C-alpha cells in the first residue's frame, strides 16, 4: 500500500520519488514555515475579521487580496461552513491501495488537503490532483461510500478550489500509482528541467544544466 505522498511524487517526477524513498529524513515532518501556513486554514473566520491577526499571518499576498479571494470562496462554496469548521483534522485514512493523512475531514464524507505553496491560475497542480484523488479513494474505501468532490486549500493566498473526482483524474491517479509501484531503481531523469530547480534532491540526482561552452561544442 502506497502513501498519498509517494503517488503524488511519482506523478511529479518518478526519479524524485525514488530518492525520497531512500531519504532517512523524509518522515521528520514539514518545516515550521510550512506548518505555520497550513495552520492558517484552521483560522479563516479570525483572518477575515481581525486586522491584527491577518497582519501577523504568513500570507503571500496583500491583506486586501487575501480577504477578497477568501471572501469569494465563502460566497461560492456550499461546503464553506464545513471547511471553516471541519468535523476533524489531520485524520489518517487507509484504503485498498493508498493511505495517508487528510488535513480536514468533512461531513459527506469528503475531505480537504491544505497546500502551503502557490496555486495555479485555475484548478490545482497535477501532482496535487493525484494526491487529492488518492485521498478520496482511500476515504471512499474506508467509509464504503463514493467521494466525488474534494477540496484543495492554499491558505497563504486565501484560495480554496473544489476538485471533482472525474474519470480523467482517476486515470491520472492510476497511472501515477502504477509508476510508483514499478520503481525499483533510479528512473530516467526528467526532461522538464523546471522541475529540478525547486527539488531538494537535484544535487544528488545528477541533473546538470549544460554550460554555454558545452552547447557550443556540441
């Protein structure tokens, strides 16, 4: 059985998944700055109402933009009340194929995962979509009922996105799960070098940007 994180990492870069499995520090938990951002997702009413609390919060946008974005989510989402005051938090769920922690367990049942980074302009990033579907499938297996819609939160921006568990997303999840299961040695290096810049394993991966001299000689 695979952790949600491994399936999502395999969707991002199989080679990163390989190195993360071998990393003895991987289970030490997120750094304090990530925890601080995630905690914002459990304090939305205060951040909407209290100027001092918002001014001290580790947000990535201006207070005006934060409140505007979060206010739009409050007006648009039927699940707002449950997201703002979830039934439970940091709940371990285990399904037939995957397991992991969901940050918010909502009545339905459904769930929300909280991401400390920046959201895309629309929707969610592909690895996060895979992780959301992995969590939805695990919760559905555990509760014996379909989970057809889940939520992604980017609390540093006040953004909340509803994510439908569609056939396309299920297919991407299954493909990532197969990839994760098949890794028994270092996979080929990615050709998308933009993925290497933020990767904590780039220095040991062997990925190098060719020098100008090297390109001229080729």
